[in-house]
């Protein structure tokens, strides 16, 4: 039971990190492309 709870937390944290990294990269690319258009 304790091991499964730990796995759930760990899996959720990994999923969150992956989503955050993907969104951050996408947002960073979007803002840098916007900067190119402005200049």
C-alpha cells in the first residue's frame, strides 16, 4: 500500500515535469519567434 502511494506520487511528479517542460519549451519557442517578427 505504501509503495503504491509512493509510485502514484512519483508518477504524477514525472508527468507534471514532462508536461511543464513541453509547455515551457513550446512557450519559449513561441516568444522567441515573436521577437524575430517584431525586429
